[in-house]
């Protein structure tokens, strides 16, 4: 009864099933591993953020360029404050406000963007306290340049003079003449009545939408694998039933009945003149 499995048609079906199931399982496992990797990165970043608050600050030069291992680490550097900018549309503790961003010119000739603190309300230069004068030493968490449109970072253009939507060298280079570090620092202790801005986890380490997309894709691939198995068994069952009906002579009788029904339909149909 199962000799039909050796026919070319069923050879093709079987080969497809034998290839499709491992492929779906592999893709599902790969997506699951990506989700688990993001969970581990998130856990590591959280633990690192907690430990970074108590570790000794290191010189800025030795922590560049910023990556997953150095993002959020405490650094220290010296210089003199220069141009001050505002970063609007930033939330802290459920309130909307703005960052006060001041460029720190170091002895390398480059300027480091330093977030000196956060203030509530609309961005207003009159609210932002002036930076300290003279040589200063700053200590805070090292952060990678932001990407407009990601993780709550504004992407709008046409801001008033002295404002920037994102803290990044690519955005600030159009606003200031300084040579900039491709990084920024948020101070451990905010200046002059402002609130300190907490460090954020490195990009790609949070349980964001992309992480849960990986989990969703995992489920989809395993569902596809189950669907392939289900369809194979369904086709097999139909073929077995057909073979059984053929052995009992029911297939020919059924075909004759279908032919008679078709003939009756044609005979009853009106003839075109």
C-alpha cells in the first residue's frame, strides 16, 4: 500500500520535507541564540552599570574608542569649558526637560561633549547655568555617540540656534568649529542645581523591540517546521485513503458518478443561439 512513496512525486515531497525541517529548526535555534545573547548582554550591561558607579575613574584616552566594554565606565579628564548647547526633549524620572551640554576643550586640541545636567521644561538658554571658568577636571560615565531616532533620541531638524537633537560628533560638527571626540560624558554629579543624567546601556544590549523580534522569529520558524510535518502526514493520509479506495474499486465508481453529474449539468444548461 505504501509503494507510492517510491514514486517520483513522493520522492520530491520527501526530499523537500527532509530539507525543510532541519532548515526551520536551525533558523529557529539561531534566532533563539540571538535572543539569549541579547538577554546576556543586557544582564552584563546592568551588572557593569552597577559596578561602574563605584569603580575608580580612568583616564579618558585609555578608554577610547567607545565599545560595549567601555560604554558606561567612569572616566576623568581635564580642560576648559567652551561652547554650551542645549539638547531638548529629554525625559528624566518621568518628566520632560533638556540636557545642558558643554564642550570641554582638552590638551589634545579636541573637545569632549559633557552633559553637565538636566533641567525640566522647555530648552531655554536663560535657565542653563554658565559653566565653571578656568581649568576643570570632570569625572563621569563614558557614552557612545547617539544615533538620531534611536532609544528616544530626537531626529527633528530646524531646531533653534544653540540646540542639538542628538549628542554625536556627526550632529555637533555642523554647530561648532571644534574638533570633537566621537564620545561624550555625563557627569557623576551635576553642576549648579541640575540633576545628573544617568548613563545608558550600550546599543544592542537592551531588551528592546529587536530582541523580542528575535524571540518572535524563533516561534515562527518552529511553527513552520511543525506545519511541514503536519502537511506531510495529511498528504500521506489522503494518498493512503486513495489507494485503499482504488483497491476496493471505489475510485472508478466515484469517477463515473462525477462524469454523470457533469453530463447532467451540461444537458440542463441553456444552449446559446
